[in-house]
């Protein structure tokens, strides 16, 4: 693989030897690695070095160095013909182990079933990734024809209900970096205007739910509410719970009754994890298992 000499890599900050275990250079390197992995996962196809560098706004030589290291340990694989990179098989075992160890899925299982029964729609549970959301569990609708999303699906950060919920609570600097990237329009309804998205993120923080009607697939809507975990510094977003269905069944704007059903589930899960974000809505403890 040849790299372009036209664009020089950024100068790495010097870090004293005593601080290498916790210093900013190591943290920055880890952040770049996971940004690369997130981009490869979101693309759902192999990507070249140039394409990746443009997508994550990092110099091409730096991206190449990280990819070379990840390839050596089996985290990514390189196609011998196209020389493009894809996620490696080693990540499958990591994903399985992470899913087994992640308590949110076990805690949320009865709430997903209850939400499915109340709404007659497929219920979804998503976990936070660095800048988007990963579907980790679902309970399918019992309708003869149903719409579902398989666990392991990483949703777009800018034009999905779960992805925008993550963006709403992530660091503002990371928000700006994400919105500077080229945002893909999956349908004519996909939200790709950064100013509009920022306004929507404010609304999510105020109302504690989000919907994305026809933004990934025409005629399909997702309605979701954030799940928080209480910490010493305040509530921390850990995921979202919601429903997916045809736009006629999960309409936009959403029906108040359906919003309440989704928020009831999110509030109960939040309270179980010592969060307080829903108490002002009078939903705390609702449906507690």
C-alpha cells in the first residue's frame, strides 16, 4: 500500500515517559483506533485508506499506520486485490463476549417484551458506542408481517432515532467533528443538515425521546427514548429502548400514548440503574420489574 506524500502527518505531541500510561497521546491514539472501527462498521463495506482518512478527518499516513497495526493483530483484514480494509473475524468473538457481559441486555429483557405487547410493534434495545448506537437486543412483533432489526446492527448516527439520542448526549466537540463529515442521505427524508441536526439534539434533551420516520428506509419509523445510569457526576447515557414499525403503525409525529409507553420503559430501566432523568415527567418507577 502506497501512501501519499502530499499531505504530511500531524506532529504527535511529546509525552514524558512517566506519563505514557495515562497521557493524552495514548488516549488520542485509542480514540482514533475506535473511530476507524466505528467508520468501518457503519460503512458495511470495505474502505480504502484515503476514504477512511477523509471520513474521520485524519491524515492519511496516520490512518494507514493504525490500520497496519490493527491488521497485524487480526482486528481488521485487508482485501489482497482491492487493498481495502474491513472488520476482522476476531471482532466477532469480542462482540459475543461483550454482549454476554453487558448487563443492560439482561435487565431490559422483560421491558422489551412488555413494550412489544403494549404497542404490537417490534421492540429494540440499543447500547451506546463512541458516537452512535448498536442494537443489542430485540423482541419481534407477533403480527403476521413484522419489521425488525437484528442485534449487531449499528445505526447511522445522524439519521436514526437511536443514533441521534447518542449524539444528543455526547461531547460537543465530538458532535461538531461528526457533523463536519459527509453525512449520507439514505432516503429523501434523511436528516443531513448539521444546523437542523443540532436543533433536533436540543429537542431530544428536552423531551427525552426521538423518532426518525423514513430516514433510513422509506415507510419505516423508529421511536426511542434514552436510558440513563446514575453516577456520582449525574446521569450517564447507556442506551435507548424503543419500537420499530411501518410508518402507519409508528406514525410521525408520534402518538402521545406510544411516546408514554416507550418512555415508561426507559424510565423504569433508568430508575433501576439509579438514574433520575425521568422523575420530572412523573414516570419514575413505572412498570418496575
